[in-house]
C-alpha cells in the first residue's frame, strides 16, 4: 500500500509511479468500497478497505494485496470503471490507498467527476492500447510509469502510449489547479471576507 500521507494539491502536470493492473470491465463502486464502509464518519481509514470483499475472496492474491504492487500509484483498468452508485467513497478509498491516477478504456461519469474533485486524473484510451500497457506493466512489476497531462502520454521504461484522452475542460482544471476547490477558496480569501461583510443576514442587519 502506497503512503497516503501526501495528497494531491495545486496544478497537476504529471503523475509518476509504479503501475497496478486491475483487469475486468464494469467494476463498480460497490466492489471498490463495499456499502458497509459508507457508515464511516471520515474517509481516513478507507484505504485499508478498498476492494475489501474481492480481496477476502482471493485470500491475498488480489492485485491490491500482491507485494509487487504495494508502492503503486497508477491504476490501469478496463472499460466502464467506477460504474454503479455515485458514492464519493470509491475514489477516496483509492486515493487513501495511494492511487494518484487511473488509466482505462472508459469511466463512469460520476466516478470521473469525483476523481477530478480529488485531483486524480482519469485518462482513457482504446482497448488495444490499454491491453498493451497492462501487459507491459505486468511483465515489469515495480517499473516506473509517467502520465504526462501536457502531452497526454503514458511512458514506461520500455513502453510508450500516446493519444490518451482527457476532455479539455477537466484537463485544464488539473493543469491549472482549478480542480482544487479548497485551495481556490483560500486563494480568494479577501474576496470571501468582503462578500461576508456585505451580507446583511450575516451581520445582524434587517
């Protein structure tokens, strides 16, 4: 499990790290984080519970349990990843496990948006390209990959994948840092204070 101590912040130009391959289409949010964990009062412990039921069923042979994947930060998946319910706990669990980017054939729209709100790029590519990247990552476990948001490319030690896809709007938000609503709010602190001071219902006026 990657260290979750440092979370994304500010502009995101690229993400580098080893890759974890999770094959299969239509992996839904209930598999990513089972519903019983939605009762938590904070997201802090969700990283330990990511894919909890799948990992129990495979008794240590799940990709998120294999020793060679414990430092992974780039998740490589297939089609319609993150489908099902709209729970924001799913990307929160992935992020707190250590995932900082997801590469796949396609993503459920709400899952994509929830990842964007956390600064986790979700880049798409066709089936053939994703299969080749998955094969390359599995053949060199622990190898370092880099997702470059400027060139929309994924590069490993002996493998390059170009023509990845992220819609222009979300890509601009990641590159500029505008995905980070908290930082945007803090940066506009003086304007927020001015607005607060001008609102009668917050200042005892009728």
